[in-house]
C-alpha cells in the first residue's frame, strides 16, 4: 500500500553576539531546533547535574555546547520519551505519548516493532506514526495532526527539515517531512538510524536504513554529520537572502548506532585514560565520543554562521535537546551496563529510569535569556510545541489535536518563574526489542515524576517502585514500601492522567482481560 577540555569561545565574539541583542520588533525570529539522537544527559562536557562536573563530563569535548550554555539557559530537569519515535511525534504534535499512541518506534507500514511477552498481550498502538491533518480517518493505526512546522509555515516561515525524521511508517505520507509542513526535506525518511555514517559507503545505500537525498556525497570521504550541516547552512542562507524567517529542525542521526569511526575526532579519545571506567577507553567509547564531538562541531558551525551576521545573530533562537537517554547496554557501550554509560543516572535508552529519559537541554534567545543561567523547571518534549509557537509570536492558530504541552517561555524570561507542582508522565505499554530486563526499568511501564518522587509501574508484574530522585538520582533505594501514601497519591494521579487520554493498556494472555490502570480501577 503506497499511500504515499573546555574550549572557550572568545569573549569579544561572545559579547558581540550577546550584548545589546534584541529580537527585531515586529519581525519573526529565526528558530533552530537542534535535536540529537540517543545522546545521554552526561554525554557532554557541560554538566547537567546542576554545576556538578561528573567523570563522564570529563570524557567528552563539546566546546560549542559550553558556548551555548554560556549564552543562554541550561535546563537541568528536561525529559523526553525513552524511545525515539514517541519523542519525535510529541515534538511535532505537542501531545503526550499516551495521547498520540505512537508509543514505540516505527518503520514499516502496518508492522509492529514490539518484542513478545509470555504474560501480557500488548495493546494496539499507532505503529504507522503521525500523519498530515488531511489524512484524518484514512490511515489505520496512525494519528493525524496539525504539525508544528505546518503552523510555522502558515505564518510565513521557511521550514527546513535536516536529518532524521522517524515519525511515520514507510510508504505513508507522514514518512516524508515534505508532507508534514516542511518546505525543505534534507535526508529525512522513515528510518530511525543511518545505514552508515560514511560517504564512502554511500550512507548505507541498499539497506532499509539508507539515508537518502545526499547522493551527491556518495563515494566521498565525508561523515554524515558534516554533510547534513553543510546542507542545513545552505538552506538557511537561502532563507536569509530571501528575507524570510526560517525554522530549521536540525535533527541529527548522530549519536545513534552504528558507532562508526569519525576520523576527525576519534584520536582525541582512543587510548585515553578515563576516570569513569578507570581504564583506557576502548574502540567503542572512542568512536562514540567522536560521534558526540562531531555533533558538537555541527552545532558550532551553525552558531558560527549565525554569528557572522549581527542582524541574524540578534534574531535567531537556538534550542538544544536529545530524543531519549543514551544507550546503556553492553553490546554498544563499555563499562557496567545500565550503570556507567549515563552515570549517575541509572540505565538508558528504553528504560523508565532517569538514564532513559533525562536529557541535555539548552536554549539561547538573544535579548531574552540571561547568559549562563540555570533553570530547574521540569520540561518534557511536548512542551517544545507551544513554546516554539510562542517564541515565533504566533497567537492565533488551530490544531486538530489536543495539545498537552505547556510553554516554558516564561522560564526563559525569568529562570526562577517555575511551576514546582508540574508532573511529568510517561506511557510505554510496549516491549522494546533490545532488552526486557524489568529490574533495570525496561519492559512495558507507565511512570510519573512529581516533585522529588519518581513512581514507576510495570504492566507485566503490577509492581510499583518509588524513588526520591533528588536524594537518590541513581534510583537505587526503592521507597515504595516505606512511603505507601505517596505511592497511592502518585498512582492515582498517573491513572487519572492516562484515563483522561484513554491511554491504551495491555491485557493478560491468560484470560484476555484488559489490565486496570495503575490505581487498580
């Protein structure tokens, strides 16, 4: 069915960009949404545990993230989904995953990507992804949305997609960003990873994960991250020359597997003694760190282009985020699985624990954000949708979907203006294919973070786990038996949230009955 070491940016340049920069009155600001794939919250030399530098921060060299942090706001409690497609669908729609129901990763039309369970039957979910508004009711197991780029496009923006899409199944309209509100699509499709990062391998040509649209680089000794950056800058220049505000969704395939050698940076890490591992870095970690540094160079190249023109610099907003936690499993990372890769957070991509969902987030808005500031506001990925629309100065718009996200713009203007009562909810009634280790937070789960407490509910065994993530970020001390009243209160709030969105639930294989919500009702 084809339905379609810390390197500091020179102080003078920094001042030229930041001082006296005010968004041009009555003009739409340019907006860059810089999203990294599978980057853990500690995969950077910027400390996101407040200002506490970790041993992982000492491993990586990300001078341009440091530069962005000095210019803007660092969010230390930013969250996404634990898996790629749900995050990207929430960013595009403003919906929580429990509402849009693209709760696992997508790829082929009408094909689920779940592992199997002997205990539960997984619920039906939207494995065909998000789709354009006009397809409402046409494509099964999908959700039609008014997309973020469509709203921006309708309000005069040149909308540019560059890199990984992964929000619609192959052959559906949603697989092509051009159908989702983007004027330009550079290398975006249904694939959730690159077949290869290497131009000499034609970026995986011939595989289901081939990166398409960059054929002019085939056979060249160029890394995918660099090719995407070159193309993104070209498109920004076109918009600037035409005096059209642009929205660039710079959605890197990095740092997702395959962990291939970016020779520009890998020797910076190969054989280097690492304080986290207490040994020299092996090939896996050296290549992984090089992927991170290559991503950081891309950020720097884009910032350099923006900074080269004072008018452009003072009217361009940059947002930085990752789509889920870093890989924490031994097949692709070194050290103790679920402990070392995202330390001090536990586990990683696919897990309910903080290592799977806590992200590095930075925002720079010239004339608005205070340089070098830190914000403690809890933010989840769907919050970017209304925030970006508000930053664009758009107030009159319509969506076919209910938007769950809440704007964090007020926090950019005043980092102390936070909603300390805000809850963050995750819903993953699925089974990720790479591991089903329930003890490490994988498997089918729903969870809620409120205040300092993180409650995790596992659908297969009905078990609650409760952690105080302020005192126990590594989530080692289960408080569920000691604090039953908090478990009851949070499970009730979690269940009410899921009920309000008619969130799908697994059923028991033994009798076919749909499982109750976490509160037992």
